[in-house]
C-alpha cells in the first residue's frame, strides 16, 4: 500500500454539515446521501424537531442508497466537517427578488458564521442562502476565515439554466454547451455570450450550422428566461430546490475529491483577477474549486458590453451591502 493509499485508508469519514433543514437544505442532504460523497451528514436547524424529522427520514433511506450516518445536531457538530453548507434563512416569495431578502437573512448568516468557524476552523463554508453573494461576503467577514475558504453557490444555477436554454435552442445536450453567467446570482447576472461555445465551436457559428441562429432576439429571450427562471418556478410551486441541491452536490464533489473543477461560484473578486470594476465585491466568475476551496480565479475575455454589465452588477451588490449595513 502506498503512502497516499494509507493516508486515505486512515482518513476521517467525510462529514458535511447542513445548516438549515428547509426545502433546499433537506433536498441537498438527500441528494448528497444518494451521491455517496459523504459518510456523515448532520442537519442543524433552529427548529430542532424539523431537523430531527428530516434526519430520521433520510436515515431510513440509507438501506436503499449508500452507507452513511445521518443525524440532527447542534452547531458544534460541524466540527471536523469538510464543508458546512448554509441554506438557512427566509425563502423567496412569489414576486420577491433575492435582494429583498438581504436584511432578514443577513441576521441569520451573521449569527451562525462565527460559530461555525469557532467549532470548525479548518473546514470550508459554502453559502447558498439568498442573496448569496452579499451573504457569502458577510459569512467570510464574520467567520474570519480566508476568502478562498468561504464561497457562495453564486451563479452555478444561473449558468446551468443558461446552458440548458442554449442547448434547447440549438438542439444539443446542455452538457455540451460551455457558457457562464457572471456577476450577481439574480436579476443583474451577465450571460457571457462572447465565450459561449458548443463542443468547442463558438455558439453563434454552431447555431448557424444547425440552422438555428442566435440573433439578437434569441439572445434577449434566452437571457430573460435565464433571469426569470426562479420567479417562474416559485410562482408555480412556491420554491426552487432540486436544481440548486444538485449544484451544491457538484460543489461538494469538487471539494472532497480535490478535482480542481472550474465552476461559477461567488468569491471575493479583486483588481488583480482582471475585473477592476468588481474590486472588493463577492460575486461570480469562473473559479477553480478544490479541497482548499477557491484556489484560483479565471479571467474571462469579456467584451465591452459584458464588462459594462458586470460593472453594473457589482454596483447593485455594493448598494445592497450598504443597505444591509445601514439596517444593522
């Protein structure tokens, strides 16, 4: 047995802590259980009975899935977790924007982030609660952890919706579409058309070959449907949780398997990363995600329109952050 194999054999079981046992938290925990990525899953919620009920239900699924220990516990049980995923907070109501949640959910994140870091100073914090960009920054500041170890789910979901809609338009599997939404996870997010491609072919060129050109009208429709997707789902069923849960599992996989995967997560963007208009703001750009969290930030070659839109998105987030500070 090699040294690396011995290390893996003696390593502690992978623990993932989920703070918040609502729709997103419970669905994520279920998806995580089925994935087999975590040997230990702990649910933490101020509503202890809800967390206990979800944990019991999940534990009863173990005989049908992968071996795992599932339980409900206090915040101290995030000790030793590879990641603590924050999903706690008020959900988005029909007609409500993510940014309107800022004041209510900032209090939640400010309350739990320092405690998570106190119990688990060596783990990562992944924020999924909306507005995710602002709250990820508050979590980092409140926890005192390095910026790379506190990330937000960012635009992984916006990006997935963008890729799905592009795939629908040109008639290919969305997994063959390579494209990003950058900036805010929300209404000011920026679909990056300039680098979008299908199987390595620029999307505009591929679309022409397929006889389904991506003209200005198509671009506006796809961008609008990408931004409106959450509102449409919430109007119909009250909440979104399957897709974001899947995205969170993908992030966990990138971390626990040290994959160095490029994902559009929310991190602190600085001038040195090549986005001077977003300096000092947590928002999404393509990042390298591995066991250490965000280990690198990629510089996209944005065109002038996209760069101006990213600047506006950063300004929106600065304004929301200022509003949260004014509100205490």
